[in-house]
């Protein structure tokens, strides 16, 4: 199951892809990581999904990543006496802590921390941005607003606060329960919603204690202001374009996507581009031309992964959506100008031994036109540093840890193989050659470059490179 592309595909599971047979088909079509959205999934169902994914993993002998996406805080208004009201532009409308049904003048906002955080001039967006309010007067119990964009507003619609940092945790009681269940089920990645600052990630990392990697979803303007600190703390980021498009002008989102992708590439952290990538395939067997261009843009930028949400979770053509994304990625990466774009946006290596070795390996591999870069990696750090370089030859990561292989399934260009750790340098080179040959990355007579850390099994100790010739004997022994 070698992929003929470098960008990875994340497929969300749901009603349209809940049975083991469909999950296997999604993997065959190109899914590298499966996302489980805890906004719509019970603990029991989540465990069933993970079990089905592990069955596919065992059948094909390739590590598959499981990404559990936590719901995060959901801010919603209360109810109306008539279930809905019409708000006219220019009208005065209040949100308060009175739980009684609302009307055209007011409604309950059951979040006292929001009322306390709002300041005059702050914007409130209701119902996915369809209603826009501006705060005029604020107090801990009530905010009076002016309706800038009116319309019909019904019960329990969501509230977004693009100008306001709300002083509460990104982890709700439900999230904590879901997180523990995900860790017990063996999730590899945990995605955190409603991230505003790096401290939100630190809280989750205290719970995970290294049992899963933590991904920060960038979906709020407040997160953009702290993106450097967030990248330092998180193991990966997701560009959650749907929520960004609600809280920011839509025309800003493409530029933000590029900025976040480059920032993540510079830091060596995986970046996932998500939301509405092939939206029309929820109901149609083929995407629009604009959607194809959108996916292609993310791949040209060097994003580690592109993600399908409702397309694979609840759409009518889940397998076709994954297959379409796979074809787009293969076509883009075969474009003659693809490599020049990737090279132009490559960040300079950091002043560390690991980065220097990874950069040297990439340069040697490209100069000598080697068949593959093979890296031995215990924690996954070496694999990520090599992937950061976006080398032209394929990357094969060999790890003694299945958990590392599963996490690296999200990283750009990394083909993961789980195998016993090397005994010594000769064994390291010999098995690197045999594994690269077995998985069809190299033929007898070609050369590879091997990247590793000595002593073996020491996390983060990337300190050596070896050029190896793949002989007929090595191929025969395999």
C-alpha cells in the first residue's frame, strides 16, 4: 500500500462510513489518517471505529493514524417565546443572564464568563455569522448591542466572539471525558477546539502525558495572535477554515492559510488544511473545478495533509471523495513546477544537530539523485525533521514503536514501517536497504541515504548519515 503522493489524506468517519468494509475501502482509496469527531460520536461508537481501523491496519501491515477531534466549548443563546424572532438592522438587542424565553428585545446568554469578558465595541456573531451585533453597553449580567446585520434568529443558535478573549478552558467536562476515553482506546492524535492561547494546549498535554500527540485547531482570531507560542506547544496544527471564515472576513482566510502552512513548515510541525475542500461531493459524485483548485493550492503550499469532513462522514460518495483527493494530490505533485514551489518556500534549518543532519541528507539525496531517504526514528523526531526538508526522493521512516509509525502517518511524504530497532550500524544499513527494496522504493544497483541517531533508540539524537548501495544480494535476502 505504498502511496504515490507525499501529501496525506485525513478522512472523517460518520454515518456514511461507519462499517468496517467502508473504512477498508477508504484506506484503499487513499486515507492515511481517520478522524473521529466527538461532537457526533459516543464513546462506544468511537471504540468501534478504532477497532475497525486497527483491523485494517493489521490486514495491510501499515500504520494508520487515528485523530480524535474534541468538541470544545459551544457558546449558544437561549430560547425565544415564539421559537424565533426577526431582528431589524439598527435595532437594540440585549443578551443577559435571565433564563426566561426571549423576544425581539432580548435573549438569555447562559455563559456568565462571556458577559463579563465583553467590552463596548466588541462584535458578536450569531448563527454562523448570519447575525452581526456590536456591543454598546456591557456589564457582568447584561450586554446591550446594536444589530448591524439582521435577520431571523431562532432558539439555541451559536455565538462567536472574534474580538473577545473568553477566560475559560478549551476543555469542557465533556472534552475531558472524551479525551480519557480516546486515550484508553489508543488514539494517536487529539485535536483541540476553541484554542485561544498556548496555555489551552498545555492543559491537554498534562492529561495526555505523551500517550497521544496534540493538534491545535486554529479557528479563532485570538489564536492567530499567539500562533508562534501555540506552534511551540502543539505537536501539529489544523487550519480550520470554516470557523475562521465565520469570525474573520472570508477574503482573509486564503492568506491566513498560507501563513499558517509556512509557519508550521518552518517549525517542523505537521499542518492539516481542513473544511469544505470537496464540499459538493456530499451530494455529487464529482467536485467543482473551484474545489479541485482549492485542494491543489493546499498541496502546492506543502501542507502535510488535507482533510475531508462531511464528504466522507455523511456524504453520499465517501470513497469517491477520498479517491478524488488522492488523484488531485498525485497530479499536483507530478506537475513540473511543484518542486520549484516547494523549494522556494523551504525554511532554513535551525541551528541544531538534527536539523543540520536532515538538511544535509536532503541535499546529498537530491545532488546524487538517490532513490530514497531512509530514517531510523524512535520518537518520530527524525522523521519529522526530514519531512520538514520536503526532499525530492521518498522518505521511509523505520521505527520500533507502532505508536510512532501511527503518528508519522500524518507527516508529509513519510512512509512508515514498524520494525525491530537496529543492533548496530551494519544492521541499520542492511535492513534499511532491504526494507526500502521490499516496499518498492529502490531497485538493485541504486543507492539510498540512511539517517539515524547513535546510540540507537535515543529520542532526538539524529547525528549521522550513511550512503548505502542496494546490491542484488540485499534484494535476494529480502
